[in-house]
C-alpha cells in the first residue's frame, strides 16, 4: 500500500525529469522546487525503489571537488564514499 502511495506522490515522469535535469548540471533542490516535490521525498523514495536510490546518489550526491572513496569525503553520498565510511566504522 505504501509503495502505491509513494508512486502517486512521485510519479515516473517526475523521477525521470529530476534525474535528467541533475545530469544536466542543475542542483537537486532547485529541480525539486520546480517539480513541486521536496528533496526529502526524492531521496526517501529510494527506500521503496533501491535502484532509484542508487541512481540518485550517483548523480546528485557526488561532489566533484572531493576525493571520492575516502572516509574524509563526509559530504558525499556516492556509493564509493559510503563504502569507505562503512569500512572505517
């Protein structure tokens, strides 16, 4: 039931638009405002759709100014940095 309601609140067209605009260089918060969704909704949808969570993390979570794959890259949400942080714990 929850999955169906999350689909209705964040439809496939909005997900595709969000990823497309992020890849185009726009910031996630600006795109979410334009689409009328919260950043929390966009990020939390990954709990229902893990593939979406990974796609969003790879596109929206990577800061190009950081050295990825290190525990010191605390601001980054990409899978490489998450793995390094988990290994350090």
